């Protein structure tokens, strides 16, 4: 099964990051993005995850850039 291409935009304390990943669903894409950001920011993965999932800020967005052919 092929994966969708996702684009993620994230605001980390005023710094904007645009990332891309392939995943089967949006929740897996979010997990991939958190891993990428934790490496870029040199922070613990759990700290990055909590910052974006606590729900207090509208500081991230994930969109599908390209769908799998079997979904079209």
C-alpha cells in the first residue's frame, strides 16, 4: 500500500517550519513530523509533542499534498 504525501506547517515559539513526510494517515504523519522537529530543534521528542498537542494554541496544520492512487 502506498502512502500519501503530507505537508506540515508548525510554529515553534515564533519560528515557522514546513516539513514533508509520507504516511498512511494523518496521525502517523503528525508522529513523523514530531520526530523530524525534535531532531531539528535538538529537543526531546516528548517535549515537542506536548507543545503541539496540548490544544491551547493553533500552531500547526497538516495537509495532504498528494493522495495515494487507490484513494483517487
